[in-house]
């Protein structure tokens, strides 16, 4: 159980895929303009990463080394296709908002990296913990970036068409630069610096 908990908690803080390992920055920067997008991308990554880790872990002894990476990519691409079609069928507005970044999960370094570095070498039980922990860590990162970008860029926080709160004055004159790509780099740069200042580093 201790090893399982270590695998679960490792990806949340000590080996956070975004703030520590610097993986998955492309979707974090691109779709973090709203909290809705952050939840949608987190759910998509959780499904793909969890399913990919389980499948790779179950098949790890039967996958030849020379076709290991292509096999992982086929598995991940199949799962991403399922997610993409499900979003288009059940939540078209979210699918449109996330755009091409859902299909690009196929080449997300978090997914392929965990399949190669962890799931292909560990049991299914531990691979599940790793997938959940990494997904939570990615979700925390993209939600933090989305929160500050939406709050500063629009003066309020809205989730699923419900306004949670707004800041008087800022809502009338928001700093729209935070909704632009340069605003994403600025916010994530500050958060990266904060993690380093707090002394958070990858564990062994």
C-alpha cells in the first residue's frame, strides 16, 4: 500500500508533470483560457492515461521491445479517438472549444512518457495509481493556470455557464492580455517560479 500511495502522490506535487517535469505544456498553455476547458482537458487526459497505463501494463510481457513505442502509440491513438468522438457526440461546445488539442493528446509527452517509463515496467495496480496521480497533477496545474487567466483576463470566474464570482472593477476593465498566448506564458512562468521557490523537486 505504501508503494501504491507513493505512486499516487508522486505525480501531484513532487513529480508534477507540468510544474516539475515540464510535460504537457502545449495543452496547458493553449486551452487554459477558461475553467471549463481545464476540466474538459483534465477528464480527457485522465481517461486516456488511465486506460493506456492499464492496457500497457497488462500487455507489457507480450510486447516485443522493437515495436514497443509504435504499440504504445496505437493504443493511445485508439483511446484518444474514443474521447474525441465522445466529446463531439455529447458535449459539442466543449469539443469545439478544445479543438485540435484533444487529438493531440496522442503525442502528449505525459501519456507516452508514463506508458514507457512506468506502466511498461510495473504492475497494473501500481500503474493505475501512477495514472491517477499524474492526471490529478496535470489537472491541478491546468486549473491553476486557467483560474488566474480567466480571473485576470475577464474579471470573473465562470464554470459551465454559471458565474461563480467576480471582482468589482476588474470585471469592467479586465486585463485581456491574460487571455492571449503571452498571458499564458506569464502566468505559467510565475507558477513555475513559485514551485521552485517553495523547493518542490522531483523525488526519486
